[in-house]
C-alpha cells in the first residue's frame, strides 16, 4: 500500500501519480548506470552519472522545465558539476547508448503491460508484427560557430523507429548523426533484429530488393509498398480479389532478384476510392506472406501502418523531443530517444487504463490532456511528496506495482481526458493574393462584413 499522503493526488490527479510511479520504477538510477557502463564504448563517468543526466533531461522532455538550463538550475545544489560539464556530456552522448535506452525501456514496459494483461489484439495471430518508419528531427539553431556562416537549416540526424503495435511500444531505434543520410543506410542494423515469423510493415522508402530478399532469407515476412525504382518482372495476369475498406484489390505475382538471390512474391494492387495526401490513386504492395492470408488482409495490414505516425505525432506534440538549442547531433538524438522512452512510459499508463476501463476507453483517451495533467501537477506534487517517498515503487514486486497502477487508474474521471472529435474538414476558402508586408485591421474586416 502507498502512504496516505498520496491519496489526494490519486483522487484528483491520477495520471500525475501514475506517470511519476512508472518513471520511478523503470528509470531507477542504479539500473540506468549499469546500462550505461555495459553499453558505452568511449564515454565514461566521473562525477556526473548517466542516471542524473536522464533524470534532468526527462524533466525537459515531459515539459516540467522549459529549457535544459532551467532544469539544471533546479538541481544545481545536488549536481556536483557545472552547467558546461552537463552540456559537454550531452554533446558526446554515444548513439549506441541512446538506442539502448529505447530498447531497455520497451523491455521493461512490455513486462508491465503483460502483467496488466493489456496487450492490444494481435493484428496477425501467430506472427510478430513490426512497423518500421523514419523520422528526421527538426533543424536546430545556428549556435555552433561552424553554423554561423550559413543560412541553411542544420539537421541533427535521423532515426529509424520500430513499433510493436500489440504493445503500443517503440521497441527499437536506429540512429545516425548525419542529417543528409538516406534512411536505407540503417537497414543493415535493422536486419540484425529480424526474427523468424516476423512481419515487417513499411513504406516504399524501405523497398529494396536486398532488404526484401534478406527478410525472406530469415524466414520472416514483409508487407512493403513498392518503390518506383524496384521494377521486378511481373508473372502471369492480374486478378481481382475483392473490395477493401479503401478500394478495389487486385493480386499478381512478381519476380524480384538481387545478385544471385531470386524469389517470386505477391504484388497486391489497391485502386483507392480517394487519393492519398500525395495524390496517389493506386498503391502497389509487395509481400511474401502465404496465400492463406488474403490480399485484402495484407492491404488492411499496410493501412494500419499509420499507427506509427500517431506515435510520432504524440512524441512531437505532447512531449519535447526536439530542443533547438542542442545543436550537436549526439545531444539531439539522445533527446529524441529519451522522448521515445517517455512515450513507452505513457504506453504503460494506457495499458493500465485498458486493464481497468476497457479497450474503448483507452482508445478515446487524449494524449494531450494526459500530458497536460502530468506537466501541471508535477512540481506541486513533488513538493508535497518528496523524492524519497516514491522509492516504494522501485522496491515492490511487479505484481504489486501493477495492482497499484490499476487501483490508481480506477480513480480516473474519463470525461476530463476524452479526445475532442472534430467534424469533416472543409475545403479552404480562396484568399486574396499575397502581398509581402501586407496587413489588415481585424476590426475593420468585422465591421464591414456583410450580414
């Protein structure tokens, strides 16, 4: 049982309590320092521990503090280093450590979600589904001396993220500090994680003969949109399969090859009722899934690929995953990976809601209102409940921890966290021709508006 002092916050701000409890358990300092020591290659610890850096930067990512320096100022009396030492630590953060932080958080979050019994229904029973997509963090400011002579936007790097849709977790990340790098250059690292009976779903940017054939060679499967550069050799005629939720579905065999490797796979064509945001009316999907999984099922699998875009949206809109003042690529990539770990922590909270209130309630939960509560309540809650009172969540068993999460979640008033549903978008109205420096008086426009 948690101390009685927690009761007012559990009653009125349950998400604030659950978020802090999850962070306390999954980012325990000793565990983080062990992770750093076994993963780091060149970087070392002296006075500033890795766990202290994660704790400070989590405050920025969750929005408890507006800047890195503001977070440092709050901890100035407890941190044994200068602010410059902190920035030096961030700018040299190893990419492997950042990526391992994501993997470790996903592993620990998965254990909690499984203990909650809160997995989403499987997209394809008997298979392990993975969604792969890339993200390019926004350009930073021109603070570095080498950037002050250019107007060009400084790009801090790129990240490939793997989503486990059954758990709702970012289970892996592959990072490059080169903002101009092609995402495909990271596919060799992705290949090391592919297992037998995996199903990898990705957009056309990842459609290369080598990647497709290497997946099949590992006895895994793919549903990937065909890139224009991958021609292949069509085999036989195209046949109509049926109607999906988005359009008419056809299927045809296609032969792809790379070097001495050659394989005949399925090419599924979807003639869309409405164009994509890029204006495409036809999608060609390549898959090596067995014929027992229909072309319509494969098309639906690809359609649900957009769930990873929801993850990216929540990371960018409700968390601070991009800090424009951190211009060194290792620092920027560390912050983005830390935001993914924060998203995994939020996934545990959603799991507790599913376990307590059901799938439908969790699906209609607003990530914005949840994040807003966590930000608003944190400082006051930590004054009323100092850090030492939260240690209880580190030491209790996983079963007891899950029981506490469900007990806290039972106090949620869902009306306070419901998503706001908007109506259909209206086409934009025509505007006057743009004039540089032009302006209008809102008062006069309203005054002269015809009734």
